[in-house]
C-alpha cells in the first residue's frame, strides 16, 4: 500500500522528514525472512513478513502518541519493535506502519540504592549492563542476548536467560511502565501511576502488568511501551569487565570471588537432582546448558574453535578426529555451565564447598578439559555479557528451537534423551546439522516452582537451501506430533503458529480460534479479548496479543 | 566477484543487528557502544550491514529500484569494516564488507554513482589528482630531501607519499619528517614523484573498480621499473590498497606502514628517542591500518557443506576479521616517546570508530562525515587525552576540519610528528 500523501505528510510532520520512509528498499530492510528463523513456526523458504506501508523512527513518547492517534483516525495498523529479534517484531498484516524505536535509546536513570533502571525501548542489554556494573549492579539479560532490548524482554516476551537463577525471568523484573495505549492515550502502571516513582510494578497505582503483557508478552501488539523500569541485581565483580584475548576469542579473567565450571553427570536423574540442590541451596549467579546448543557431538570441538582465533569452522572435522576431543565430548554428554559469584570471600568459599558437596551427592564431576583457564575465562565472559549469543546461527545462518520443554528439572530430564534421539534420527536425513541429537539448551533454576528449566532443542539449518528449510519444517511438524503423542504439548517450534501463518501474515481467525480452544485454559484468551476490546477498540495491533471471542 | 555472488549471504544474514554495535564483550558504556557511523546517524535498518544485505537482495530480485534513497544507503557506507568485525564474532560464512563493496561497484557500473565521486575520477583522467592539483607537482613535497629518484635511479625501498601528502601543504611536513627519520636510521629510500599514481584505494571504496585497477597497474609498473622490493607509506588507505588489493593483481612487494618501520627501528636501536614530549595522547586506529590492515592471504575455492548443513569452504578460506591488523606497532612507538602517556579510548583496535573520511563519504556527505569525526573527538576527550594521534593523513584532516567547523579545540598529530619531536 502507498500511504495517502496527506497521511504521509502528517506523519512526516510528527517525526520529521529524516525519520520516515516509504522507499521500497528501506521497507524491504524491515522484512523478516521466514526461511531464516521465525521463532517459532517455520521455516518457510523464500517467504518474508509483509512489506510495511512506511517505517517511522519516533524520538519521544509524544511523537509515539501522535503517530498512534493518527493511526486510530485513519484505521492504520502499526507495529513497534526495538531491536528486531525474530519475526514477532515485524508486521504480520499488510499496510502496517512499522515503528522502529531505535532513537528512543536512553538510560534515563539507574537508581543504585533501590536497584532499578529506567530505560527506553532502544536500550540493549549490553549497554545497560555496562552502566549498571559501574555502580555495582547487574541487569538480567535475556537468552536472546545482550543485543536485545531490555524493555522488550520485560514487556513483550518472557526474558529467560543464564541469570534466571539469580535475576529471575525478566517479566518478574518489570516495575513501573509508561505505555502508549493502542488508542494513543498515555498510561502509567504500578507506582508510576500514582506519581510515586518507578519502584514497583503493581502499586501503589494501577497493577496492569498482566493486562499489558498478556500471554507470553505483548510482542508489539498492544500499543507501544515507551519507558519502563526493571530490577537490577548485585554485581560483585569489577566496574568494567577487563577483556583480554584476540577477536573473537575474547575472555575475562576470573575475579577472586568468582568460579566458573562446566560440570557433567552420569545420568539425567543426577543432573536434575543437582539442579534442584543448586536451587534449594541458593548458590550460583549464572547457570545455563549453553555449549550444547552446538550439539552433543560438536560442542567441545566448537569451544576449541571459538577459543582459538586462528581456527574456523573449516577446522571442525579435523578437531573432531582428535581422541582427546572425543573423550571430552563423551565425558560431558549431560552437562551444564555454572558461574558462582561470592558477595564476600566467605560467601564464595561457602558456595564452592556447597557446590562440591552437590557434585559429590549426585555423582557429578567438573569437566577438566572444559575448565582450562582459557576456556573458562571465555565462558565467563560469554555467560555474563551474552555477547556471543548469535552463535546459535553460526553453522548456516538459521536455527530454531524444537520441543521447548519448560518445567521443573525432572520434567525436562525425563524427556530429554527421547527428544534427542528423535532429533538424531532426523539429522541423518540431511536437512539439519548433524549435531548429535541432543542440542537441548536452556537455563537452570529460574525463580518459582523450585527452579524451572527450559529445554530448547536447537535445530540448525541453511536458509538459502530449500531442501534444508523444507526438511526442517517437516522435522518441526514431526516434533509437534511427537510432543502431542507423548503428552508434552505443542513445542516451541509452533508457539507462534496461532499468530503468524506460513505466508508471514496473521493466521486466519478460524485457525487461531481452534488453537486457543484446544489450549488448557481458553478463558485466558477470552479475558484478553475483553482487554483488547477495552484498550484497543480499533484493533490496530496484531494477533500476537492472543484473543478468543465468546 | 559480482553482487549476485553474495545472494546466499543475503539469505544467510541472521538479521541479528550485531553489525550495529562494537563487539559486545568490549562494551564499556552506553555512550560509546555503537560501531557503524551510518546507522548511528541515519538510524534506519537500511543503513547497517544487515539492512544493506536486505536492500541488495531487494534490488537483485527486482523488488525495488535504485532510488535516490538507495544510492544514499549504499554510498553513506564508509567501508570502515567495523560491521565486518562484529558480524564475525559469531559468523564464519558472511562477508558484509565485501558485499557492500560489490553493491557500490554495481551501482557505479549501472550508472548510479555519485556526481561528487565522478568529479574525482574525472580529475584523475585529466592528469589531476583527487586534491585537484596537477600531477606534475606530485614530488615537490620532497624537494631538498636526500631521496633516490626512480626511474633514473633504482630504489629497492620506496616511500609512497600518497595524494594527501603530495598535494596538501598541511600534510607535507609529516611526509618529509617520515623520510628524514628513515634517512637518519640509514634507510635509503626513493620516491616516484610525478611517476607516483594515486593508490586507488579511495576510488575502490567509492565503487570505481575499473579506475582502481588502472591506477594499481600504473603503480605496479612503475615499481617494477624502479626495482622496488619494499613500499613504505604513511597513509593507511595506501597501505591497505598495497597490502590487500594489489596482491590479487600480482603485486609481490613487501608493504610496510611507517609506524611498522619506526617500531622496528626503535626496537633495534636504529632510532633513539631522547627528547621528552610531555603530553597525554590517545591513538586512533585508522580502519585501513587496523582491522583492514591484515596480511593478504590468497584463496581460491568453493563452498561446501559438512555435517549436513554446516557451510564451510574447500580449501579452508582465510578469515579476515581484524584479528591481525596493525595495532601494536603504533602503540609501541608512542610508548617509546619519553614523557608521553598513552591512554586508550573505549573503542580501540579492531573495534575503533571510523574517522568519517572513508568510502567517499567526506566528498558526498560532508555533514555526516563531520559528525562521524566529532564523535571520535568526543571519545578522545572523554578518555582524558590532550591530543588525538593517528597514522593516516585522511583521518587527521577529517579530525582537524571537524574541530574547526565546530569551533572546538584538540591537538591532532600524526605519530611521525611526535617521533620527530622526540628524536
């Protein structure tokens, strides 16, 4: 669609001519390839999200309000995104205005005493963390990595990551919020709504966190979140990370009050027992089953490549032939990575002793070769900053998660091996990377429920290769089928299927209704429908805010 | 290569936006975390490497046309290569810098080049140089210096002054100082004078591949006639052109930047720095000496897949990600100057912020170029430096011009100038 010139001019008046474009090439740089990774519904070869009607770069809340009010006046859909991770940030319907929130990128406040930060949408994890560390604090970073918007992960998704153990899931960390409602009205939630500051998400003031976020986060479908406060956490490390090494094998020396380990276990039960004990004991700062995202068979070889700046993927096959690599790979089948951080020397001593006891009780061990200083220092930096998160995409450019088992440790571990074996058989068909089946990556010990884990079986493929994308989609369909048969439910490979169809556009309503009606609690989506009717009467968002009519 | 050869990369770009930031492990503050001048200034995705991949794909598929906006998107890239370093933190099978160069080549070949750039090329054809001065005066800067003058004399070691030093009086004292330092250390050098051609590097980065080839062949022929085995230059652009762009054309001469030679001479005792230069300085890594100053490694091969879908190359493809650029030599030289304190900016070495002079941006988008330089100056001031030191006359001019335009003050030096003070 070409916007009517009058509307374009009105929008131009709001943001300035340098901050709006409807040039087709610019619009095409705001389309997402569903052959790449759609998190999580595809992939679909050579399919893109729809081309927007225009892209705008608002610079203030007032500009956002004016844009949204104009959209209401002309019934134009809009979609805001901050850092554009995955298809969710892009329009799923034709003739949508894309709001790129990049210009609103200020850290407005770091309240050291009350341990929170106030940020605009464009603030990414890396910059907030760097600034927080200067005052002895740290930000919880989402698993999507430090390139992603902190506001988006708090308001619009669930924000799981390695620091779940210490910092919770990011939706827990959302405090006061400034929200341009889909009508253009400005709404302030939590304590902010009572002019009491940003410190609380619930009150004194309107407790609208649940309504604003909706199921799994609003994903840019219900107005525009223009500012929010998030909790920060104690950081007992240096004010600036001292980085050594040659690109890309950067590493940071372990502070004396830090320990970093890769550990492994003889059985999945022992693995789960250790996860419970870590949770119950209250130790640990970061914990993730991280390296396995490369695959059980490839992870140590990949770590060898990534910690040596002279190596490339072209060295992989040769490294895999190394008997030492094969031995370590076998030794570390059921592993995870953990960072302990002591607030005092006594604290780290106690944590280390407790961790050793946990290993002794569960039969676990520290994987010696993975705990060599160069690897350990690389891992420490990796987990703290999450600045290499896009190694997800290292092999061919695309990945997506299959299964996505979320629950207490026993739940995932009960099914991990079966899911891994299932994937391994599919890997042999050639469409996805042959990684050893088990690529079940995720956090250890999120808050609530005794320490939840998330098991996402990374599936890597080549978006430029039709056989690869088609084969991956067949595999995902098979995963869904297996998940339903085994009672695990629909996996994360289809999590967004109700919102976005294979053509990159919104799934037809009849299909969405069918999916929502078959969910465990359809009432949740009926409730969200009422909210949308009240707050978004012209329905100018998209189906990522999931609704079900009575 | 052709733009079509990057079609697979256009699909394989993960759209992750790492190309917009310095390597995240190195982020020390909110203020100095960005890496790409063009997306930092213009803000649309299109002005980043990921956006340029998308724009190029759109053009190749015929889904958009070469509008004025598309030209701006392509030609506001300074080809500084910062995106390339950040992309390759996680990727081994993308070459975003190579892709944007091809995009520029294609636009120029299709007649969509910029008028400001075409004027430079026209000047070269009419025996003028980019600075609009007659070529016959190219060697005047060295009048009175004890240098060999090929082709009448053979010169195994050649000092290539480059366009800036040849034609701009403000840069000539540095070139003269460089030659004098080399002579003092007993290095016999020659200059080509009016037989020297522009290195072509800047034209290459503007998209004029054929013009670059013409100039490169001219220089290589002159070197061969003069018996040149080693070329020394004080210009980062020239260094990159000779080190990286000439070898695929058959050049086999050793290429050294002045800072490498000075570093070696100081370490080996050929030069002794005795006079104190009491000053706190910071060093700006020129893009073409730092991250793009890596040795050239020839490669000819094909893509293949292992483990089903892992994209690798047969034979193994060399990796250029800024790891092996020239970073230590200039710092060694600065640290050897008595009384001088070297402090680092937040963005340094392979993730340095560009000076803003590259890729033809200075010529076509002066306001943006000036802003880019001013960002670097702000960073230099923030680290407590009294002076900003570099090793490229183009960087130094852009910094000086930005300071003048904004009425700001900061001393700008070439390393050679400081060594000359200390000798």
